[in-house]
């Protein structure tokens, strides 16, 4: 239960004065539903109103706060001309200029003969000094209040700075003083303010420096966020570990049988990873292991072998993929092997319904099926397993900590292997996974041909299509990827369909199309035709980004490659170069590309090393996006960023470990304060793992 002291912060933003349903919606979109979300919406700029010159001295272009006497209202002869109000001080005159003026309002707020304070930008027209639409108009006693530095916030259409600023001020007012949760020595060493004061300071920047990530108040808040995250991860991990695993000892029989049917030998890296997994399974502790390997490094077979260990021991194993396509793809790879070993494997996704779903559920609850492949449908409430021991999660960076959590809370004390193709740098690893054990597949299967990657201007489309014509003559298969159009699924589809039509004109019915809006069966059919004999060219959105395996596909065209992130391009390129023929990747870009886009394309042409690419990516766009923001398993950090706060990550992790060591159930005074912190950052799920959560 959320502590009472935080109740005020978890009220909806519409509880604020001046925030109705319409504004509420905008704020929700921008920051979030609750007051607490507004606290984390930090200023991106500032307006300094402390400059208070006399009229004659006021610098053109500057923001100035000036005390004036109102002399005369000059109504315009017609509506197109501005309403002017002439004011003066002892150095000269200034006109306040209003277009589309509300006369009532102006006569009330700027009565002739009175002294007023106005604040806004100074303009000059010839000799005339002007201020158009002052930002603030007030009486003399409001001068000091007006002569301050105003924070400027990131906005969204329809929401003005004034309205948002007021809402944020309201949220800040609702923020309670909270007892210190960070280590006192650490706070003292950094000379940090207590949380509430740091929060207020972060919202009241006095200089540009105060807006930077290294400003003391911002560092403190970033640390709080990271610390909350690390404590939460540590609790989750502890819980998963504690849920007793049982020792699983395979006979080796199934693995041996499958090894014989494979057309290749396992690489040393694969063998090594399997040994590590087998050791985890034999131990009583629960397995929580990350299998990290670049695209094409051969993770699937490792996963299958791991699953077979469970089956050898008389238990069941599942493989969960992030998308329907991927689940079917895994099925296609694994099913023949499983069948050859005499095993029954079922598939369970959102598409299985009615009778067929019932039959699948029966097979799982009776144990008739030893293996299952699917999407998160595998873990819906009504799915029971006879004896589930191993779950492999093919994450491909699309699942988050949350899915892993659900899996754990299902009460299946299963051993978990997470597969990821993202070469996650160490700092990121900490934040996304806590300190999971890691097996790496650094070595690729032998015989892979290097991929020739080139950046090509979109204007040269005709040459590209000609080259493709030659490639399919030689029995090659071609992927043609069109970019996601931001926030518009319909536009996406239009783009792929247009390209599909264009390529069909050139190459006839050898061209297929697949995108997110198609039904599952329709997608399957196209994918099957492409991996089989019926299609040579597949036009697609990024639905093919991950995992799809068509070994004789050797050409990858990415249209508007400048719109893709490095990680995505690397994933896409990983779809080719899987067989023994040389492959080509053509990155079509609209010119001129931005500098970052150019750097990305250059990196892609220079290297195919996933780690190098990930490092470069981190450098180019910061960590938040590294794993692909939208579907990433990375917690979205609001206040912390990996580039500027790297050392805070490590400190937060160490402090979290130390704290939980001393006070495992967060019962001490500081422990209670940390509970507040966890709720403040909405890590409620983690608190549930405490004895008196
Ligand atoms: P990823 O790590 O991207 O999931 P996959 O598991 O899909 O990679 O493997 C990529 C391709 O490499 C598949 O066609 C697979 O059959 C093949 N492969 C896997 N291991 C080996 C190996 N040891 N030797 C040769 N080919 C292999
Ligand atoms: Mg894969």
C-alpha cells in the first residue's frame, strides 16, 4: 500500500486548479496522469526577468521588467492595426502593442495615469521603443515577484507555458518533505540538498548551468531515480532467486540425438554457453541467465538444447517470443528437430482460439506436450503446465523487466533464460537486468560470408532496382524494408504498399508484402512463400526486424535508412548473410542526411560488429534510445541519463546492495524512507516482495 504521505502526489492532474479535462488530457500526454509525473517534468530553458532597466536604457531584444506610468490608450482605427498603449518613465516613452486586443481587459489592467510593472521583450521600431504583448502586467508591489527567473518547460500543442507552469507549481506545492533515503555520507559528499529542496531547485533554474545534467539538483534527482530502480531490481532478483529452483539433471540422451540430426557442429561459444546453463540447472538456485549474442550467432539452438535438458529430466520447457511472426519462426526451426526426437511441441499465441486452444491447453496441463513455443499468451492466467521447469524468453530487446516479473509471479519457479541480440554495454546491463548472469556468444558460426554494405542516395533508385533484378536472376532473395512512419500505422502501410506496387510492376508476382496491419495467417502465408519458392522479393515494414531466418536471402534494401537507429539497422542487416553466399545491404537515404544520420550510415558501412555498433549508438544518441525506446525493456529514465550519470549508476547499484544487505526487508528508518522512494518512482511491484510490503 502506498504510504499516506504520498497520497497528495498521486492525485490526478485534473485535481489542480485551472486544469480541466481538456488541459488534463494534454498534460497526461506530455507528462503523465498524476501530480507526481509533473514533478519529473523538468525545465528545458529559462526566461530571466531580473533585468529591470529604465526605458531609455532597455536593450533591444532583451527580456526586461520595467516600471512605467500608463499615459494613453490609442485605439486602432481598424481591427487590423494594433492597439497601442503609451507609457513612460523619467527617461522616455515606450509603447505596449496588442494585436486583436481585448479592450476591456486592457483598460482594467493598464488604467491611464497609473503606475504598472510590465515584463516582456523589448523591440525598437525606428525611434519607437515597444513591448508587444507583455508576458506579465502587474501592480508596483508585484515587481519583486515578477523580477525572477522563470522556468521554461517542454510543451505540447495546445498547452501554453503559463498553464503548464501553473500546474507544475501546483504539483510542487503538493510535494511533501520526505525523510532521506540516500546514504547520508554520500549525500554530504556531493553536497546535495534534501529531495524536496533539490526538486524545487531543479524547477527554479537560475542559470543555463542549472539546466544541465551535471547541476547539483538534477544529479540528486537522477540519483534518486537510479537508486529506486536499483533497489527495485535487487528485490525482484532476490525474489526470483529465492523462489526455490529445483535441481534439473538431464540424461543427455535427447541432446545427443538432436546433435546428430543437426547439419553442423556447435561452435565453442555455443558449447560453453550450454555448459553454463546446464550448471545453473543442476544447482538448487534458480537460473536467471542472459544469453547475449549478436544476430546470427546461433542462439536458437542453444535455447533448444537448454529446453531439452528440462525434458530429459521429465519436465516441460517453453520458448516465448515477442511477436507472432517470431514465435512461428521458432516453431518452424524447432518443430522438425523436436519431432525427430519423438517430442510433442505446441504453439500458443493470441491466434489460437476456441477448440484448438483448448486442445493445446490440455496438452500442456496433461504433459502430453513437452515443449511449447509462443508469445506472452503462454503465460495467460488459464494456462497450466504439468511440470514447467525452463522458460526461454527470446527478448530481442522487446520484452521488459515487467514481463519477466509476470512470469515470476505466476508461481512457476521456473529457471529463466533470456536471449537478447542487443549487445548491451555494461552500464545498460545494470539498469535493465540488475546483475543477471551472462553467457555470451562472441563467435559466429563458421562459413559466414561478410556483408557488403553501401549507403546509396534514394535518387539512384533505378540503379538499385536494376541490381535487384540481376540478383533474383541468380536465385537470390531480397528484403526491401520501408520505414515506420512516426505515429501513423496507416502511413506505414501506404508506404509499403506503394513500394510493393512499384516493384510488382517491375518484377511481377514474385514480389510479396508484409506489414503489421495484416492478419497473422496472412503474414504467415507471405513469410512461407518467401522462405519457399513462390516469392523472391519481400517488401516489409520492420516486422521483419528481428529473428526471421531465411538463409538464401542475400540482399537487404533499407529505404530511408536515415530514419532508422543503428541498432535497428544492425538487426535488419542481420536478416541476411546467414547462408554461404555473399550478401549485400543497400542503405537508401534521402539527401542530405543529418550529421547523425551520416555518422550512422558510415558506421554501418564500416563494421558489422554488434558491440562496436552498440558503443557508437550509445555515443550518437544516448542510452535511453539504445534499445529502441518504444518496445525496449529498458526502464525509461526520466531524470537520469547514462552518458552523464554513468558513475551514479554504479553508486546506486552498490548502495542498493549494501542497504539490502543490512536491512533486507527495509524495516529500519532508512528502509522506510526507501519504501517511500520506491512508491514515488512507481516501483510498487518491487515493494510487494518485501515481507510486509
Ligand atoms: P540468432 O542468434 O540471431 O537467433 P539463429 O539461432 O537464428 O541466430 O542462427 C542463425 C543461423 O545460423 C541459423 O540458420 C542456424 O541454423 C545457423 N547456425 C546456428 N548454429 C550454427 C553452427 N554452430 N554452425 C553453423 N550454423 C549454425
Ligand atoms: Mg534468433
